């Protein structure tokens, strides 16, 4: 096992059991090659195109906005 994977597991061990289970299922899907592509709707394609254009223009969310997006009560 690589050091990075060991570090990931150490971090995951600190999370709540339901979150650990979700991450374990995701990891197993990826390792088994069961992850499937998702077809985007036309609205989703438009949203993605706009997001990529924002990246090209250098328009990124602030650190505070990004933290607000990824900090869920279950992870605390």
C-alpha cells in the first residue's frame, strides 16, 4: 500500500461510519471498474461549458466559498 493511500485511510478513519461506508463503496466501484459514464442533459452541458469558460477567464471561487461548499456537518 502506498503512503498516500495509507494517509487517506487514516483521514477516513476519523469520519463518521456512514461517511466511511460511502467512501468505501466508491473506492470499491472504482477498483472494480464499475464506474459508469453519465450522459449530460443539454442544460448540464451548457452549465459545464460556462464553468469551463470561467476557468479559462481565471474566475475561481474564493477560498471561503469553496470551504462552504465542501464542509458538511457530518464531517465535523
